[in-house]
């Protein structure tokens, strides 16, 4: 008699969710019914978003479509709105507005993180996030559009405002994105002979006393000097108090006008967790033990529930100082997903789960073409070697052969033809031209 398929529900189709689903769908012994839920039809390969903003990588090449990668899974576009861990049921709001309830035997929480923001006056209106491929594309076009505005205005104050670019958050992602976009303006300004490149101002605001701490103290110091040598105005131990009307007021009391504030000041667990029946840690993450099983404060497991990636507080058993927890990065998410999947198979097969243990491989960061910083297993690289290590690593781990080929071929094409710095202003408001035609039609009718 055929065995009943076990229902496995994966909430989140990012790194961890995708890799967990890919591991589970390779199972041939146990009958499984695998469902993946995510608001987007694709997983974003976030480490290459700075290169998308810089114009080196096509946006579609960092978006890994879920359905072709998960052919043995049911993929639902929607967001989880409730979870009853005792009844083993999740409520999901589908993109068409309907609501479905999904029963499960085993479930993986993998909803990822969102941009960490604060109630800073004016931030919601002025700020540009840098967590999604859409935001990276927007930043690319917005920055180029500011050069066009500066070149075409006669107002000196408006020109200064357009040519002043703020970055808030000096982690290595922020430094990478700033480096790419500042390089882009350096290239694009050549098309505007009326603009003096020296008037372009890049300001990096960081609350800590260092930038790019992820690469280690020595390379962090080198990165800071590298940015300042390139003319970036780095403000350490400084925060933004308000930015209403484009007037950025710093904790130092200084006020600077700008049209651009890109926010890369960290991430926080997905706020959807506030609606779920799961135990949380002090910083809002789902509490998990080393097996990635969700665990209550008293140490008991939540039956059939696992947590991985940026939303999970997973103990790092490899760290010298305890207690320690794994940082929220792609390196851990893409490895935790398969471990959770194997542990689900072990649980269904009556076997003991494995613990997640992964000594960090280090960090690679690109600061624009032919320069970067990398700390790989204690080996420190700067400049061209670090940049090559960055591209080599991401070409290797980028999901699917199709994406690997397209990204590498794009890099080769750029090497031969140069970077395209064409501002696609209309892409920000794709309906504007169509609606303008109707406005003209109405105006003509009124005159007629």
C-alpha cells in the first residue's frame, strides 16, 4: 500500500528556502509533498546587488526564478499571515488577495530579513533602500538622473543638492554599493562637459568608529583610507537625526541638502514573525538550536518546526567564545537550508538530526572594478587580488548554471565594450508617457 506523502512547508524562497527545497526535491525514498511560499516568484542573489547598481550585472541575472528550479515543488506566491504550531497549520495570503490554509507535517521558517529602519523624520520619503533588485535598479537610475538634473539647472543650490549623495550605513554592503555608484558617476559625468567632476560629493555616515567591520580590523582601516583617498567624505560615529525636505541633519549639528539618501544601515528579522506563534530571541529572531529545530526557552522543541537564515538565532558551536550566534549572511543561509532539509528527512526516517557547524570562510568585498578587500580563512587580500576573489567566489556559488553563464558573459562583454551609463528615467514611472497621452487628449477635447 502506497505511503501517504509527508507535507513539508517552506515559508520563504530566499537563499535558505531555495536550497532547502532543492535538497528535499532530490529525495526519492520518502514520499514528500513540498510547498514553497514566497511573495516573489524569484530568489534574489543579494551579494551582486552593488554590481547591478554599478551597471556591471543585468538585474534579471541576479533573480533566480523559483518554479524552474523547484520542479517537484508547489510554489505559491503569497505571504504567511499566521501560524498555529500546535495544529501545524499556516495561513497564507496569496497575491490575488485570497487566503489559504496549509497543513504541514514539517515546516521551515525562512522568510529572511528586511531593511532595519528607524523613525527618523523624513527618512520614509527621502530614503532609498538597498535590499532588493528593484532598489538596486532604482538607485542606478536615480543617481544618473541627478547628474542630468545638475547639468540642466541654472540654480546653483539645486545643482549642489543634485550632486550630493548620502549613504547611511558603512558595512561592507554599503561600502560596495557606494563604491560602485561613485564610480558610475565618475564615468557618466564625462557626458556633461558643463559639470565639474570635483563638485560631485559622496558622504558616508556610519554610527560605529569603523567601516566594513566584516573584513577584519586591518582591512577595515585600509578600506576607510581607500574611501577617503577616493574623495569620499566618511563621517564615523555619526548618525542622521532627520532628513525632512532633503535637509539631512547629522548628530554633529551639520545640515546638508541632498536629493539622494541611500540607506544600508543593517537588517532586522522579517516583521511577519510578529504574527506567528513562534518563540523569539532578544533581537526578534526565531530561537533555534544547532540542529535548526525551533526551540522554546525551556529547551523543548516545537514539533515539526525549523528555522534557517536571517530570521533564525542559531548558536555558533565553532566560535571560541560562547555563547555565540551565526551572523545573518548568505554564506550561512545557503548552508543552513540543506541541513534543515536533511534533518527533516532524518526525522521522518526516525534518525538523529545533525548539528549545523560552519566555520566562516571569511568575507570578500568589491569596491569597484579591479579593487576590493577580502579576508579568506585569515588570508588578507587588497586591490585586484581581492576583486578577482570576489568575482570568482560569486561566479562559483551563484545558483543555476544559466545564471553563472549569463553573469560571467556579462562581465566579459563589459570588459570588451565598457560600462553603459545610460539613465533610464522612465523606468521609474513606466505609466507616465501613456498617461501624458490621455492628458493631451483631454486637453484637446476641452479646446474642441
